[in-house]
C-alpha cells in the first residue's frame, strides 16, 4: 500500500484546489469526492483480499485440534492427528500450553514490519496463527489511521463527517476482514493463540487512539466479539477435560514425579496470567480459578492411586512444587493462584513431615501430644499413667537419634525432584524434631516426671541442634 501514499501526499500538498472547487463548483467537487471514495474502497478491498489469501497459505499445518486438550492422554495409542500422539512430529509450532516466545508479539514485535508473502514463500517460512493475525491487523490499523487523517484534512471534514467518509472507504474491507477472522478462528483450539490475538486487538485499539483515530472502535469490538467466545469455549474444554479425566487410563504413574498434565497446567496458567497482566479481565481470573480447582482435584485423585500414604504426599508435593516453580519463574509469585498453591504445598509438607518422623520418633511424638492434652485438662491421673513410658522413650532416643537424622535426610533428598524443595523439607523435618524434643524435655521436667532419675540421661538440646546444622545446605 506504500504506492498509494505517494499520490495521497501529493493531493494533500494541493488540497487548496479541492477547497477552490468546493467554493466555486460544488458539482465538480462532488465528482472528485465520489471518485476518490469509490476508487479507494476498491483499492483497499482488493489489497486486503489478496493479502489475506496469501497469508493463509503461510500458516503452520500442525496446529492444535479438538483432542489436544489439557486432560488428554499422552500416548501413542491416540489418533495421529493429536499433537500429543507420540508418533506425531512437531517441527514448526510453539507448544499448545506455553507462551514461549509468542509474548514478543505483544511487545517488541507489535509494530514490526508486515509479513511479506512472496518472501516467506521463497524462504519456506511458516507462521503461527497469531503472527499472521498481527500482520494483517497491523496493516489495517496503519492504513486505516492514515486514511482517516487524510480524509479529515483533504475533505475538511469534522469528526462525524470524517467517520461517514471513512466507513464509505473501508466499510467493505472491514466486512471482509471480519468474515475472514470469523472463518479462521471458529475452528481454532489454540487457546493461547486466541488470547494473544485478543490482546493484539486491545493494543492496536490503544495505538489507534494515540494516533487520534477513534473510528476503528466499532471494528475492534466486532473482532473481540468473535475471538472472546471462542477463547472462552476452548478454555472451558480444557477445564472439562480435567474434570472428566479418567486417572486409571493416564500414563506416567511409575514414579512420584510431577505428572505431565500438571506441567501443562502450570505452563498454561502462567502464560494466561502473563498475557492478562496489561489489560486485566476478571472473566479470565474466574476461568483460571475454575481450572486450578479442577487440577487440584485431579492431583488428589492421581495421588490416591498410590497405596502408600507417604508416596501420595510425595506425589502431591512434587506436583504442587512444580506448579509453583513455573509460576515463580514467570514472575507470578504474588498471584492469587500462587498463594493458593503455596498454602496447599505447605499443608502437604507438614503432613509429610509427620509421616516421615513417625517411624523414628512416633512414640515420643504420641507421648508429647497426649501429655500436652492432659496438662491442658489438668488431668494428673492420666499423666501418672504415662510415667512408665519415659525411661524407654529417653533410652530409645539416645541410642537412635543420630542414625534417625541420617535416614530422614537421605529419604527426603531421594524423594523430591526439586533439590531445593527437598532441602527445605529436610530442614522442616529436622526443625520439627528439635521442637518435639524441646516439648518432650519440658513435659518430663514437670510433675509427675521431674523426680524420675532417667531425666539425667536426657541429651542437651544444643547438642541436637549442632548435629542438625550439619545437614543445612546454603544456596
């Protein structure tokens, strides 16, 4: 369209001739006006029709389809048309659930040069749906803004008149673009791409206003009304796929490592939150909340397939930790979703620590909890019944605490895929041992235990703390 800017610039330099005609021969001026409107309407329509046709041939062939949902099985038994089928090779496509480098379209590449079809064909370059969308929408906003400003200046039109003339010139082109987008997007299952395209529109609408061209707002609204329902529909399909997921058919249950569905969710939710940051939409937050609830429920259902309670907790912790790690990596640590995962993770870690300590210090822990309860109730008789256990507890602790610390440390570091998380859990477990021992020492220093001579064999808590510090790892 650059070639058409040259005569427009020439017309602007000689706009006083049109002003002269308007003053002295309105009929001729009307002919000039009508001829321009009709000619430019055809020019824009033809240009964009051909441009859209050529861009369509440049789209990746391996795009997400209806079976490529978050809860889909990751198995070669599925149809080869699925992106998750193991025999299906992806060469030129961003992942379905990760934004990858597509975020650049909304930032550094938002006003990048247009895609030139014949150059792309010659170099055999293919593009994602959102890249092609950005190119033709940027071509539209660039030409439309220039056309509006030209009409306003050359035809000396006020805002309302300029809007009418603008619609005469570009009305057919807008209808063409709208129909093309509707046809292209109504079958899309790439929710990240759909959401990126929505935000391309939000940014171009802002760009048009910065150029003092508000007349594109109606067009933008019509495009949003096409894309948003489709985005919401595909998002709901992901939620439904998680809700209806049959855990007995899922693969990757030979270990307690994070499941691939959890990884998909983590990448997807982080991507959506990143995109949503600049133009926040509460509807998106509601969708994310619903998805997170379903994923948390699925993690619990998958964990129940492990028969050992400790393995169930390890699986849950590894999955929650992986989700949180992805959100933190994407700078989403302070999000509502992150806070919820943190709470769930901390609760499961506490439960795991209790399970971890039980084989080594279970008797002492039970004694502490029972006696504290009796003290609160001032039940001296119940405390006396516990007195016979003290000697065995102290001797048992003295002979086995060092080996117990080694065993606990080794088990923790072998259980968790994230070394840093494993180290934090190890420190939580060792800290919990010190706290339980401190509470135990406090109880046996009171009636009816304080006169028991075995108390002299209690190891000093500082000795225990010094030993625990040996397991501390600095990052």
